């Protein structure tokens, strides 16, 4: 049985490298006589296993260095380690679990003495111009003369990506539509003075460096040993910090965010919500704004001075700010607010986030013409409704509007948050508010009991009652009008 077939039996239907592509990378490794391989992005580890098996097949001492995010770790172990263990290939691979990006590790490799050198680099990570364009400029310096870089997913674009759906819709078409990896190859790789040739097969792109390999084994062995020590130390630290709750998985568990060491503005009940953001991302944190609110933003409804009540990791606050609102997100969880602030900084969005209880909104000392409540109201106990609505009324200007989204009573089952009917929404906002519209919509969710990833929901448009002028002032205004 060949190395590809042996790995295929173990990895099964896991995604991100087909058997056909595994044969391609295996033939390339053997044709190059590759001894040292670098992989950027491994996810569950399927490609890692195929590459490691190819290095193992010829009986050489070939070795793979693989880099991805620490969010791949779960309960102190990653699936890549389990798969490699089943294949007996763990010793063939050095794995780096990074907190932010493989580009940070590439910088550290370039600074190492002796500097590592690779015969083949396989890039299957972010697929974006900014991340993988920079990655190419770094790995080219680590690539041996005559070595080859392989770029996976040549046709990847934000427009085609499920991961980027929602938030990428805010991008201009000139950024959202192009194939990002092809852009890297056309603009950076092909014209590079140290690249002899750049070609593609429709799925992958390849770039060969000029020169002839000169494999100084002693230098490479020393570099390899040093990298293994670095990787083991990084793994121990990541496992310990995740176990201690000092890092939190972001939306979709694709990234880690630091948890504040002290509870900034801690309130009673904050620990309950903090716990939901440490470990797996909570079901409501989908890594993008809800489609119904995206539509409102595109229609210009999320404008002016806006408050996002129970903002969580900040997607809707950021959405509003991207559409020109003076937006503030409020959440009782310091962990959620820390994640939200990091997201806003990463996306260069000017929005504010405050640790504050949604039951004490008047403490903000501000008022707003628009409010968003995306699933927060149903999370409250019924005895908290009156207090929440009273506080909301104090911060929403007369004539201002609240957009409320929540699961609908039309959604079957009892998983997740409480469902509300039209009548319940109307009754809750009967005093001091006017329910202008309640329309059905879909609410996206990561909840395991929602197999389609979405649920039946409502989008309610609720208007704050206009202030009634005192009668004396009203009569005076009338007299003034008549005198004119």
C-alpha cells in the first residue's frame, strides 16, 4: 500500500486535501528529493499527514515543520497530533501553535541562527493578499536554491468563502471578488528576481527559486533541533494558558483573543457571561453580523448615535460603525468586550466598547437615536424585563428606534434561547413604545442542534414614544404663533 492510500484510510473524509492532490504533493516531494518541508496552515492535519508520509516513504530523514493557530488545540491536544500518532509519524513533524499568525513565526525563523532552510513550502492558510502576500516575501528567504513554493486554493476569494460570508459583504467589490492567491502570484511571485519560474495547474500555483540546492546537513540538523525545542515550549505555554482561561476562542474558533487579567468594571453576573467566551465560541457568536442587521445597515437604518445592547464580541457595533454610525457596544462581560475591542482594532474601525450591565444603561450618561438588541432581551429572566425596558427608555431618545432580533416561536425544539411570539413582543413594549413592524427573518447560529446553521427569527422595529410637551408650553407656543 502506498503512502497516500495508507493516510487516506486514517483521515477518511476530513477536508482540505483530496487524494488526488495528495498524489500531486507526494510526487513533487519525491521529484525534488525534499528533505525539509514547511507547511503554513494545517487545520485538522490532513495535508500534514500526507506530506509527512511522503517524507517517510523513501526511508530518508525528511522532516516537516508545520505552523497554524493555537486555536487548533482542544483539551490540550490537536486532531493533527491524533492523526499523526495513528500513522506513527509524530516524530516526522515539528508543530508550531501560534496565537495570531504564521507570519510571526516566519519572522522568528528568519532571525534564528542557524537559519532553517526548506526545499519545499506548502501554503494553505489565510489565502488572502495581505497575509499570504507577506508570507511569500518571508518564506522566499527561507527557501533553498532550486526549492519550490506551492500555493493552495489558487481561485479563493472573499466572495466565494463561507468563512468570510457576512462581514466580507461590506468590502468593495474590487477587494471581495478577485482570487486572492492568484493576485499574490501575479503581482509578487512571478516578477520576483529570485523566482525562476511560476506556473499553475488550475488549483495550485507553483514557484521555483533560482539556483541549485546545497544541502549543508550539519547546519540543517542544528536548525531542525532548535526549532523542535521552540515548538515544544510554545505548545506547553499555549496549553497552560488555554487551560487557565487566559485566552478565549473567537468566533468560529479560528482565532484566540486574550482574556483580561482583571475584571474591568466587573458586575454581579459577569462571571456567568465571561465563562461563555472562554473555551469554545458561544452559539450566538458566528463571527459575522446577523443578515437582517446587515440589510438594515445597507439601507442606512443603523446611523447616527447608536447603542448595541449586550454587544458580545462586537460584530453589530462594528457593522454600524463601518456604515458611519457613532456606535458604542455595551456588555457585562469583560472577556467579550476585550474580544470586541481587538476585532475593531484589527479591522481599523472606530467604535467604542464599554463594560457595563445592560440593566444599568443610564450609568452611561448618554442617549442614542438607534439601539440594537440582537438576542439579548430573550436571555433575561422575566423579573428583569421591567428594569431593562426602563433603562432602555432612559437612553433611547424620544422618537428613537430599537431594532430587536430574537428566535421566533415558529422555530421548533427547545434548544438555545427562549422563543418569543409576536404577541409577547408587542406586550413587552406596550408602554412607552410603539411596535411598528415585526417581520420574519433567519438568525444564524453555531448551536449544534441547528443543523442548517440558522433558525426562524423575528426582526422587530420598535419606536420610542415622543415626549409630550407640558400643556402650558403648548398654549404659549400657540399664542406666539397667532401673534405672528
